[in-house]
C-alpha cells in the first residue's frame, strides 16, 4: 500500500508541475486565464476495519480550476483591440466568408479584432465577433443569442451618382506653331486618340461611371479653322473620350472671335457610355497667345465615401465615419456571462465552450446590468502571477522529491523483507 500511496503523490506533484508550467508558458498570452490543481485525499476502509487505525491511501487530482480574475490591459492603440473591464465574455464563432454561415459559438476574453476583406469584424483566428444590429442612435436591436450574428462594417458608404456635367476652362493657343502634333488645320486624318496628328492639345478629367466606379476621361481639342483677313474668328473642335472610348456629339465645334472670346453657346452635349448624355461646359475658355493652359476643371458625380475613422464605445457599439460625415453605428458586440464559469470547457486559443455545468450563457450589452464596459485600444493580458507560479513550482518539486523518497523507502523495506528468507 505504501508503494501506491507514494506513487499517487508523485503523480499529483507531476500534475501540479504540468499545470504550473502551462501557466508560466502563457504569461504573455493575451486573455489567458491561469489554472490551479485541486487535490483530494484517498481514504478507503472496510466495514470490519478499526476507524482509529485506518490510514489514507494517497491523493488524487480532483479538478483543474480556472482563475477568471481580471488582468491588466496591454495598450496597443488599435481601435478594434478590445477588452472587457468587469464581467463578461466576447462571443465569437468560426465564419465562412463564402456562405456567411457561422459555426459553434465560443467565448473569450481576448478581443484582438480587426476587419476581414469583406468588412466582417473577426479576431486573429478568423472567428467572427457576434453582435446585434443597431438603430441610428446606436441602440442594440434584438438582444437575444439567436438574433446575434457577425458584424459587418463596410469600407465605403453612400449613394453613387454618375457624372453628367463637366466644366472646363482652358486657354487655347492662338499661334499655329503651338498646336502640338496636329499635322494640318483642319487635321487630315479622322480624330483618333492614339494618333497625335489628329489633335492639338488634351487634358484629363476624372468622372464617375454609372456603377459608381471612377473613370478616366480625356478632353481633346483639334484646330479646325484659322483666322483670315475677312474673318478673324478661330474654330476648335472638342472631343471627349472615356476609358479610351470616343463619345459621339451632334456638334462639338467651338468658335472664338478675333479677340479670342468664346462665341459658341454652352454646354456641348456628348453621348455617355451608359446611354445617357454628358454636358461639357467650356465657359471661360478663350484663345490667347501664351499657349495651352488649364485654368480649372470640375465634374459632378459622386462615389461612395471611404471610411475615415473607426471606433468602439464603452457599450461595445462599433462606429465608423465616412468622408466628412457623422459617425454611423454598424452593430453592438454581444457579451455573455455564466452562472458557473468554472464549468466552461477549454478549447484552446483562450476560448471556452458552454457546457451543462456552466449553464446557458446570459447575453447582453456592455454596461448593462451584470456586464462590464468595453475598452478600445488594448487587450487584456494574462492573469498569471509569475512570482506565485515560481513558488508553486518549487513546492511541487519538493513534493515530487518527497514522494519519490517515500517510494524509495518503501521499496527498500520490501527488499529487506524479501531478504529475510535468505
């Protein structure tokens, strides 16, 4: 019996060393919760034994218990590095970007979140943070576990509007030797953006297409008529090409008087690539001797505004700014608490799974009754007390050595008994 008792002591000390070593190894793991070993003594008696003379039969490991006490926060400055100050776990789930489906919900204190390529709030393992949609004021809607889902933050917002009007003010060259590569007046060859001999000057213009995507356009000018003694006017022709495609116009000739002032009514009208019309307004354009110069260029149209800022408030609501507009709420993180956190099952990666022993999760938002607040810009560190762990390691080593000595002593006594027969 002494042999098995000493052996149980060695096994118990080894379990304590294993647990302590795991704690020490995870000193720098964000959101890690340390463990401790709980032991129970073994004591077996029979109905015929004398209670006053009974001796215990060793020790057994009763449980490995988590310490869910709160740790200090490691500042990072990242807006989606989140921590919970007070009770509560973040809820996360494996996420399939192709189908938008989530897997089994897990719970963690590690809030190392970011945005996926689709704009979904995910942690470093690719698990989606679960939460609820919000009202315009940021209040969470449908606060039940079944209603929670991945939170998506679009990278751009707003309604796009295609370009319909272009305003261009340029100075066109008066001299015949300032018309670039144009070979003749009027050009001998039909207009072709790829043939510099068919046009004199050009300038780029940024447009917005029907799908809201930016488009590159070029406005070309070719000289059609030179002033004569009888007629001092000059005629130019405007050409508009979008994404390399030349647009048609019923009349794009632009006339200037002998003083170089514009005499053609504006705007000019071109067929748009999507079937609509594009108006080109050249008001202010004139002919002068200083050569070609762009005075101003403007085009209407609007693309969705890009995200300019992202932050998370103490309630766990995620806000984003687009352009110069006011912040927009995109969802509120769901927090969960448990009647018996010690009943949670560890799954690795500082995550836990609810079990019958832990009870069903009670869900809510940060700063509601029973939950702490969410802090942005830092992660909760490990709650391992390194000094205490080193003391425990020394204690476990001493216990291991003592139990090994008891085993050695029992073995020596057994050998002595065996030698009595010799």
